[in-house]
């Protein structure tokens, strides 16, 4: 009965969304505005792709042809693929060999790679920066050496075009030793990673990644002596506010103050508030998104086009990377451990590519 009720509700929602889309979605006829500035990074994070491929689900491009996700992204104009790397995860997803294999495939297709090193066995973000299990008992000198050796191995075997030394390190990395509250130790750990990159390939761009833009200036001031290339910010309206003008001005100020290139390392937006599995989604109401962009396929496109527009107006802005582009509900519509992001992916619930890909052209 619970299952039937959910599907009945889904049908009603889809009907209302379809019947009202033309009147409520002001962006449905708004074209993607061409820009005079060529962005260096037009990226997408597709870290779940190896796992999704194992599900044997068929995906389609915008004209209905069966096509691998990676091929669709390349043909749409995506030029950088971002991949997260965990030290020793419990399964193959985001493991060293999986990321290495996928990065090799990406380069063979003519795209660039961005490796985001979490320095953890699982998710690292502002709320958690847990050391890998193998490093738990190390003293601080040994921990620095491990960061250096591990980062050097990544460079030697993957040789990415861009590399993040840590992921959303607002509070530091490798807690407790590398906590932001101990600035000198945090910087020593970051410097070990930076040194390893520079020793292997001086052309690889080093990114330091902060989630949001509130207090970002204080953070980047605290690491101003480090030799890195790019400021990377996450921007999600749900967590970081709905003032895109403030985002733009902060990016201008940060890049000017610290004389660094800058980009949006993570962002995303829903094409619907509906669902496609039994896993609770992160986004599900208008209160969580920008009022000017509805949760529709064209609203999603409009939002990302706005992000692109902002980056072209920031003098040192070099681009953006969409997070969770591939994270559809590939475990089936009954899954309770499926995707919390299926309504923010680049493929709809029938696995057809969405209009948001127009932004990359």
C-alpha cells in the first residue's frame, strides 16, 4: 500500500509539473547566453560512474540515442572531469585503482582530469576530516611524510591536470593534527602535498578548496604563504545562501586580494522536487532553491547558466564544476540506499540527458 501511494503521488506530481511548467517556469524559453570569455574549466564530477556502469542501465543523449555518460558529457562540451579519491575505502568506488583507470579513460577521450584528494578513507568535508585508518597511529612527522608520499604517488600514476589538496577544508584536514585551529600544522600538511605535486609536474594546477564563501577571506588569508594556483569554492544555495551577487563580489575580492585564479569547484540544482527511489533527497522544496529558477529542467539549466555568467564576469574566474551530474537512482526505484541526488543529476528519471548540458556548449 505504501509503495502504491508513493507512485500515485509521483504521477500526480509529474502531471502537475508538466501542466504548469509553461506558466511557472520563466526560464523555459530563455536561451543559454553566449559569452565572450572562454572558460578554462567547464567541468562535471562523475565519481560514481564506475559503479553506475556496473548496474547496466542504459542512458541516452538529448536526441534519444543510447550513449555512455562520459561520451554524452564530452559531446556536450564538458572539458574537465572531476573525480574524488579516497585512501582505502571499503569498496572500489573512489579507490586508487578505480580513479586511476577512469582518469586514463578520460584523458584518452581528450578531456582533462581534476583529482580531489580527500586524505581520508571516506567523505571529507567541513564536518569531518577523518584520517585514513592506516595513518591513525602516526606521529606528526610521519603524517607529513605520508601526505607527501601519497600525493607523489597520485601525481606519478595519474598525472592530473588539476589537483585539490584536500576537499572543503574550511576546518583543516587530517584532524586533529591538521585542524584549522592549529594553523601552522595545517599549513605544513598542505605544503607537503603541494611540494609533491610541484616535484612531479609543475604544469598541474593546485587547488585549495573551501565550502561556501562566508568567512572564506579569513581562511585564504591564513594560508596566504602557500604556493597554490587556484581558489576553489563550493556553492549550493541550500547551504551557502541565495545571494548570487554576494557570491560574485566575494569571488572578485578573493581573487584580487590573493592574486589567484578562482572557480566554483562544486555546485548543483534540481530539475524536479520529485523522486525516483526510496532514498530521501537532499533537495525537495522551493524554500531550498533560488526563487528565480524553478525546480524544472529549464530552471536547472537557467541556474547553471547563471553560474557560468558569474564566472565570466569575475576577471580571474576560470570556470565551474557541477557535482553529482551522474548520480541517478541506479540501484532501482525501491532502493533505500540509492541516490539522494537523483533530482539534481544531468539525466532525467527515464535516463535521458537534460537541457542543462546546453550550458557547456
